[in-house]
C-alpha cells in the first residue's frame, strides 16, 4: 500500500481511525434518544427519521471498520498487537449494530412501550447510551497511552475509566432486572406477541451496555500487554 494512502487513513496516530470508529458507534447509540422519544409519543414519522439516521451512522461505522481491516499495518508498525486492535474494532462495531437492531425491530413492529414502563425504559436507554459514551472516552485516551509507553499515571486514569464503565454496565444490569419484573407484573394485560418482543427489546438494550463494557475489557487487555 502506498505510504501516502496509509498516512491518509491513520493520520498522525495509529489509533486515529479506531477513535473515529468508536465515535460513530457512540453516535448510533445516542441517536436512540430521539428515536425512543418518538416511539413514546407514537410519532412514527419522527421514529422513522431517527431510525434512518441510525442506519446511516451504522453504515458509516462499517465503512471505517472495513478500511481499518484492509489497511491496518502489520505488527512491525504498531505499538500493540494487530490482533488486539482488530478485536477492539469488532467490539466497537457491535455497539453500532445493536443500536440499529433496537431501532429496526421497534420501528418495524411499531412497538408501543406500556405506560407503566415508560419512565424506567427511558432511564434504561439513557444508561445504555452513557455506557457507550464512557467506552468512547476510554478509547480516546489511546494516544496518551502511546505517548507514555502504556505506563504510569495515564494507565491508572484509563483503568479508572474502565472501572466506571463496569459500574455503568452493572447498573444497567440491575435496571434490566427491574424492568423485566415490571413487565412481568402487567404482561397478562398485553397481547402475548407484544410481550415477547418487549422482552427482546429489553434484552437488546442490555446488550448495548454489555457491548460497550466489552470495549473496556478489550482495552484493558491492550494496556496489560
């Protein structure tokens, strides 16, 4: 590959495209806020607009992912193993995919959130988004980690970020338990098929937090090496 094309992709930092990718993945998650607001309002035109934005962002993330996989240099030119970075990209990509799956399923079925669940479900989505944002913040520290040789105060700073990421994911897990219990208490009042898909959406939102947390876990492996 010509050197100028490699520089165009990786800029001044070998981590720059990875950081660009996590920003797109986070944007996919953040776009769930207007989407869920539209769903709650039963404004399906606005929900469709928000879902299309998520699809576009996920597509943009896919393009970045493909370019990274095609052009990532061999270990000779990287400060960390190539396989670790490729795995990190895969973890980040699942954030975008999960956001797209949530919006696609809810819009496709025009799913309504039962009134008793609306407040908790909104908090649950916000928490999942916060988890993805925390993952992005940690990945943005890769340049500083490189400058310090993956040692010293910067490592401790990133480890603290990862601990906060774990805390957010754990909080999301607890909220998922609460939402499931709330749904169980009213499920006999709802059409059975709707109940099945509501449980599926609850699971997918939980997966969004889980995928974000796994980005932190993979970053921790990178730091440890």
